[in-house]
C-alpha cells in the first residue's frame, strides 16, 4: 500500500511537470490583429486619430485638475471629493 502511494505521488509530479500544449499560445489567426491586447485602438490607429485622442485626453486631464483644485479650495472631505470631481467634470 505504501509503494502504491509513492507511485501515485511520483505520477502526479511527473504529470504536472510535463508541458501542456493546450495552454500554450497559438499563432495569430488574423493578420489585422492588434499589436498588443491592451488598448489596441492606440496601437493600430493612424497618426491623426492618435493626435485627436491625445488632445481629448489632455483636455480631460486639464478639466479634472481644475475640478480637483476647486474641491481643495472648497475643503470638500476626501471621501466625497471623488464624487465631486466626477460631477464637476461632467458639468464642464
């Protein structure tokens, strides 16, 4: 019985150490697939679109910064500040 347990343990160790082909990444099936999986619109968009996206993001950062400054000036508590900034950016 003891030898059976040893054989089973060794079998489990060998089976878990062997590479599993189904978990490996396969080849890309589409030639138009994005370069990365994260935010593919940024990696495959043309230069004009990327420039417009950067401009929009910069404007949003500027609005958010102004709203944070306003929240500090009004001394809004830290736990309520996020909701205030979100509403302020939506109003702007």
